């Protein structure tokens, strides 16, 4: 099996590593849920195709009964395609390693939401699944701790949006203005938070368990 180059950025460290392409999983569906977790943050839901890494399914199922686990995540970028990647290492209760690839520009908003909420829901799926069809499937929350990727992402996102406007023939200056306005709109959505219930109140059924 060949190896793919992967530049990672974690805190202030910048290094190049090699990953097995078979560990890369694609997002086949997504959504978001805001509720009485993570201070009401709007957590994105990633449904990933686990065909190449079926151990993800097993890890999510086991986590329903053994909720105390350890997960390490690292942001990175594919050297050739510049595709944003998230390297996930689930250490316990079931060890499994995989890399989530984000398609640009369509899935850029998911990254923004993950950085804002500092977490995301993960579900196992396959090609053809939708957010609705997997809503009742087992899920886990994975924490995404801040790193220096957080600082570089806003300008990178604006540049991604600029490139899209430029492809339609929009002049550079106008493309920048439009991209910045579009990103401001995205931020209004990803920073949405649900008001928290008073202490002792019953929580509404907002989690897709």
C-alpha cells in the first residue's frame, strides 16, 4: 500500500508525516445539532463512509456502553491537493485510526463549526446515506482542542471563497469583499448557541442517540 504525504499542524509544531491512503474516510452526509451539550454550541454531525475502516463502526458501538474514552485529533493538509484533513486516533475503549478528508469549498463550513464548538458528532455510514437516514444511528462526540490551525483557518476560508468567486469571473477586489461577507454569514451560523436550561430542569431530547 502506498503512502500519502500529510502536513500536520498541532499547537506550534509543524511537521510532515506519511499516512496510509486506506485510512482516509469521506464525509457522505452532514448536519448540525445544538442543544444542552457543550454550552449549547452548534455541533456539526459528520457521517463518514467507513467501508475502508470498519473498525470505526465497532468503536462507536462500544462507546455507547463505555463512554469514557481517549481520542487524539490533529489537523493537517494534503501536500498535493491542499485538502484539509483531520487525523483521528481513538485510543480507548477501542483503538482505531482514520483521517477525515474535507471537500472544498462545500465542507469548509463543517471545519468552521468544529473549531467554534471544539467538538463534533461522529456517525458511521456509507455512500448514499443522508443526515435523516442516519439520525437514529449510534453516535459519539469527539473533542477538537484549539491549535494554531484555528488561527490560520479564517484567512484560509476567505481565500477558498475568493477562489470560487474568481472562477465566476468576479474581479479580485469584488471577490474579496464578497468572500468576506460570505464568511461573516457563515460565522453567524457557526457561532449559534442554544440558551441553556436552568440547573435542575429536564433536558430536551436534542442528542441523536
